[in-house]
C-alpha cells in the first residue's frame, strides 16, 4: 500500500502566496528555498540552512566553568532533525561564540503536515560565531513534505524544503538495544585495554547509534563515538583505555547513550 506521503503528493500542493497566513501564523511572504540556499533580508542579514540529518539522539554541549562537555541527548519516542545554520550580519549574543551551550538566537522551526515543531537545542560546538548546528525535536510521522522555517517577525519567513530522503527518515526511526558492554575485570598499570559496546537496531530504519564510551577520570570528558547500524543488525563501539600508573585506581568505564547509562569498574594492579 502506498504511504500517506506518496498519496498526498499526487494532489496539488498549496503554496502560500504573499499576504497569506502560513501554518505557523502571521502574514507576509513565505519564500521556499532548497536546503543549502542562502536567504538575504532587506537590512543586510543572511541565513543559510544546510546538511539536514535525522537521528534518534544527538550530542549536546554543556559548559561547566572553563570546561565543555559533550552529552548524548536521546529524543525518546521522537527524533531530532539536525541542521547546520550559518549567518551573516547578525549581532552575536552576550559572550559571542563563548556561549557554546546556546544556539544562535534565531526562531527556527520544522513545519510538517501543517504542524509546527520548535523545540530546538544546540548540537556540538563550533568556534565560529557565525555558524552553529542545532537540532529540532520532531515526532516520528509519515508526512507529505516538511521544511525548516525562520519564524521572523520583521519580514518574509523563508522555508527550506527538505528532500524526499530526509522526509522519508522522519517517517521511521532506528531503535537500539545494548546487548553487550564488556571490559576486563583486572589490568596491570600501564596496560591498554578495550571497552566494547555491542548494540542491535530493533527499529524501523537504519541509523546511527551514538554514545559516550570511555574512562571517567575526574573532570575530564568521556569521548563520544557513533556507529551506523542496519535494521536487525548489530554494531560495535570500541574504545581503547590505558591504565595509568598515577594511582587512579580503580577505573570507572562509562557507557551513556542518553536513554541508558551503564558503568563498569576495572581494577588496576601494580604488576611487576
């Protein structure tokens, strides 16, 4: 049976014209652009939305004192549409690019099937003040089309039309179950060992499993890594860890994928 998206695409699509109200309210022009194009305002500002990708979880940045920590944030029953946003002519917020735990202060939303989604969070960290990657939380839904909209109040509200491939990814989600999380019980000081995490994709499409995996040592960050896994298949994350001889015993090894956090302890022996 054809999907709802395929059926609706056989019907004429209504494109909002100048002066017509769009799904998110307000009036004015609603220009539609392909993803990757640059939209320029009359007052010299410019905005570009590029590289959209749909994931069940994303890495977000948390700033604590002078440290920046990446955490994996899981969307639960939803997904995240992650995009790269580039600007020109905008004034940086307080602290400029140092505000790494906040997205560019722009009202971006996803419009899909006459529904607006605007729960946006920053993703990753880029030291350029004119570029940021953000993620918008969206439900898993079969929709005819979708776009990313700049919901500005002072002029036309452009919408970047998502490709068929990205819209298809909105209709199904990968889901992961941790089948194995292994570390050795004991190692000698100076020895390098491996932490292994094996997951199975029990969802409806292929996707990326993302987690922080590694040794938790004081305020140091735990590295983040990901693996692409097909439906029904398994994927493996591996992280090499060296047991230092500086008295840091035992070693706590952490696996955190946002929805599930696990910890193992490795005893370090003096050897010799």
